[in-house]
């Protein structure tokens, strides 16, 4: 038997620092906090490593988040992993028109 929970969250803080930027891409470290409401009541703190690609809207990230909350009357904390491991490529790999840095055309 499974139990379903529903709710919302609000990002309270977002502190992003770029540590490398080259050729339209950037790498950042981000600290953020959230507040949860609904069946899940609580807060969280997360650290994310993010990569923004040269293609508009392209990004990948990974990180850890500690959630401290009450769910259906039970309190505690847990640490889920967070990941979106892909960037949109500006071209198909091995394509003659792909200008990947460090790769001969």
C-alpha cells in the first residue's frame, strides 16, 4: 500500500556563484533554501553544482538537499539526491559542422 502526499514549496534563498565561465557556458555552485507547505511541512537546505550550456535554456545540475519536515504527523529529515544530468548540445557529436573545442573538424 502506498501513501501519496501533495504540497507546494517556495524557494526562500538562492545564492549562486560562478566559478568558471568560457565560450558561452558557465559553471556555478548554488546554495538554496526552501519552505514546504501542505502534506509536507518544513524546510530544506541544498548545495547544487550547475552547468549552463551555450544553447538558450540548456543546463544540468546535481546536488544534495537536507529536508527537515513533518509528513502526515511524522517528523524527521532525509537527504535526497538531486540531478538533471544533461545539457542541450549546440550540434550533433561527430557532425562535420560541429565545432567542439579541442576537436579537429
